[in-house]
């Protein structure tokens, strides 16, 4: 496995590089995914990278999902996957502004709201929370229901501007995220050829894989993926010759990975590591719960009890000694913190996980 599971990394930056980007839909997953792949990682190491050194940056990108990327990869992401999300968000919101009766000119309203938000954040370089932005820009303090399951509110505007790389999630204050101008946080620029860079990074981390895997992971089209593969001179391989380079045997290894971990979410077709247990680990939308791995296969999941003790639940008949030792290590590291999640797989529900 190339994703830093068998061979540990020295820093959270190296971990993020090894998996292209860390899934960040649930904040705790960033720390847990890094812990599983790094030697002697502390929470403070991830905080340093995110908020002091800013070598890791949160960014909405592939499949409209929040990731934590190495700063060096931002230009490629902004020029490809994030730009696609931003364009789709703007078109959708413009229609919904009209449908909700907010304004008859959806595009014009969005542009005025954008200018007002950017002006307020320019006046507050330390950043503002979403609630503070709503107070400072009253025109965006709206909440209407366009569809029964998708209420429309100011948070949609911040999501759009974040995808467009105009604003970025900065520091947390009292458990609330602050937004700030991207140029004040990480003065990078979008790069041409971003899709090519991302596809190359995926191939190095997750390849070999299928065209469908890359299309799904990237949240793009076959046309985009085929163009990137052609530019990279990618080579087709067969399963009996699974790579063009030699891959050494890392020896036996185990790992306990969080919900939506980048390894579990790296492919569309997952039978080769989930086997017959996909329905117990992954929901109908492709979202994965916690996983317990042994030597390249998912063998179960993990939960916590009321005291925060990590318990491994096996779906395969495998020796559990090393997995239990890893559970003890995670229990000690989490120090009683019970990880909340909205992504409970059937396997996790059969065990237990905090609400």
C-alpha cells in the first residue's frame, strides 16, 4: 500500500502528500487519518500545519467534498476540481435565488453578495465566523426552503466562494471556523493543467486503477480524465502485472482508519479490499465508516465505548492480536475523547459509536 499505511511518515504534511489529500468532512477524521500513518503524531502537529505554518489547507474540491491538501497542491486543485465545483455552485445558486423569491436577477444578486462579503473580510484580516459575516452583510442573512431537504442560507455563499478560492477556512475560535481572504492566508495562484497534476498524483498513490475509479474520485468527466491520461502517457496494465515499477513487500501491517478515510474512498470499485462486506462498511452514496485493515484488506471496523475505549469488530476470521494492540494505542492517543460522526456504517451500528 502506497498510502503510508505500512510505512509510517514523519509529519502530517507527508501523510497528506501520500494520499493526495485528507478527507475533512468531519474534522476529527483529519487527525485520525494522520495518526494512523505517522510516527508519534500529536494533535498539536496537525494544528501547527493547519493554522501556524499553513502547510496544510482546507479546500472544497473533488465531488464537492472538503479536503485538507498540502499547500503545494492548492494551485492544481484551484485550477481544476475546485473551479468545477464553484461553477456548478454559482449556476445552481443563481437559479435558486430566483426560485426562492430573493431576487429576480440571480447572477446579479450573487455578484453583489460576493463583493460585500469580500469587502467585509478585507476589513477583518483576522477572519470572521459565518455568523459574524451574516451580521456584517445583512443581505445574505436569508433562509428559505427551495427543496424540502436542502434549505437555502448564507452558508451556501461561503461554500461557493471557498470553492472559488476567494475565501478559505482559517482558524477555529471557540469551536467555530473563521473565514478569511485566501490571499491573506495562502497567497497561491491557480495553475493550468490542474487535472493532469491531480490524475498523476492519484496514479502514484492509488494506481493501478480504472478510468471509472478516477472519474468517480475526481468528480469530473471521462473527457477530462482521458485528456489527463493522454497527457501523462499513462500505461495500461493487467492485474497479473499490477504496476510498471517494482513494489517491495512491506511485511505484515494493520491500521484503524476513520470514517471517509482517503484510502477507503480512493476507488469507486472496492471489491478487491472489501470483498463481500461492502454493504456493511459503505452506504448507498459511497460513504465509508470506520475500517480495520490487515495486510491490504478491510477485515472489520472499530467503535468506542462510553469511556472512549476503542473496540475492533471483525467481519473476517483473522488473528486479532495486532489489531487489538492498535486499538489500545488509539485509545491511549485519544485520551478519552469520544469521536462523533454522522457516518455510521451497518458494521459500526452493530457495535457502538457515540452520537
